[in-house]
């Protein structure tokens, strides 16, 4: 039975070659890995999960102050987030917080999760920078290559709350999709339910205490010219619960960047021509949102015509 690899980030200086090799193997094959010894204190992880639960268990009228369909609002609450695009209702509520590139004013966050969200954000962003350095080296590039492409410049944190579902077989927690970002770092509780598609089989990603789940996003597959894999995944609805997870997406798509992204020039050759044409993040996200979570990759739309 195939499982999602675990990468140990202890001593990324002394064990650099081993860590880079582990990250490369995972990124090129299953597109997912769990990281341990990542340096974020267990207290921060536990408090972040508890605060997210606390927010989602507030009275609906308190949460509704944060409800918005306004695209550029930095902190907003939503329920069944893509009901307008997807064929299936997703069994979850979400609180979205845009943490960068412009620093978020903490006062915009709900009091119940304010301080810990700021602390977690700082920790997870630092970890993201480390991962982009390792991923750059895994591509044979200098450590700051992906950082210089602004891959770590913006990030948003979404806390998902999946209530217990009376008939889980009739719905999904989150339907099948890949992520339209550079990289995602996920903190999940002990309920489980996350599955990754590998060789046409759904593989469970069992929660490992203290670990964080990392997955390659569509934009990193695009700039790596298909070296790294952005893999489809889903979350099963569950009788048990509630389930809480905190996803950090490294993306600039809410920021008006005019930069064009295409396959990294250093990775191209006569034998390895570009798979994708260049696109702006705005155009990529507009297409991803327009098609909704239909289970098909948005990347196909941006392939070069041969």
C-alpha cells in the first residue's frame, strides 16, 4: 500500500542533501509529503486548531459579521464555499484570512483567534520560505530561485470546519480538486478524511501528531515544467467530528501583480521544451474560479499547443 512520504526537517544544514532528496522524491511523484521536526512549536499548532474550532462554534449571528462575497475583503467567513460553481455542495464552513504580502491589521481578525492566527502565520510563512529553498535546490537551482519568483511573497490562511455529517456518503467534505497556488501547508486535527489521488487510487493521509502536510500547487507544477506534480485530493465527509483543518496557501492571486509565470528558463532545453505558455496569476485564477471544482485540472488550459 502506497503512503504519503514523511520528510524530517531536523538539521536542514548538516543533512541538506538527504532532505533535498526526500523533498525531490515526494514533489516529483505523489506531490504530497508530511513534514516533522519543522520547528513550529506543538503549542502553536494546538492553539491554532482550538481557536479555529472556537470561532466556528460561535453563534451564527456573530460569525455572520464576517460573511462576505466581496472578493478583496481580507477576512471573511463562508459556508459551502463554491456552491455557485460546483455540482456538489461541500460540507464545511471556512474562515479566510489574507495574511500577506501587505501585513493584515490584527484588528480585522475575530478576537477569539486573533493572536494565535498572527503567531501561526509568522511561523508557517517562515517554514514556507525554508520549503521553497529546498524545492529550488531539488530542481537544481540556487536556493533563493523560487523566492525571487515571489512564490513566498503572499499567503492566505483558511480554517475549515467540517461538522459531523449524518449521511456522509451523500456529500463530500471538499470535492476533488488541485490547489491553484504555489504551495499549500496543511495543519489537520486527528479526525482525518484527507485523500490524495495516486495512480488512480485514493490514498488516505492519516494525521501524524505534530506533522504538517505539504502539497505542490498548480503554479509550482507550471513553473517547474511538470517536474513537480500538483495532485488532486479530496476530503471525505465524516460521521465523526467536527473536523478542523488550517490550510496556508502561498499565492499572490488577490494581489494585482502583472508578472507573467511560465516554465523556469533554466529547466528548459531542446529535449525539454516548455509544456506551458506564460500566464498572469490573475488570468490563471480567473480560469480556475470560472470552471469551479469539476475534478479537472486548470493546467490543461495553459498547455502549449504542439
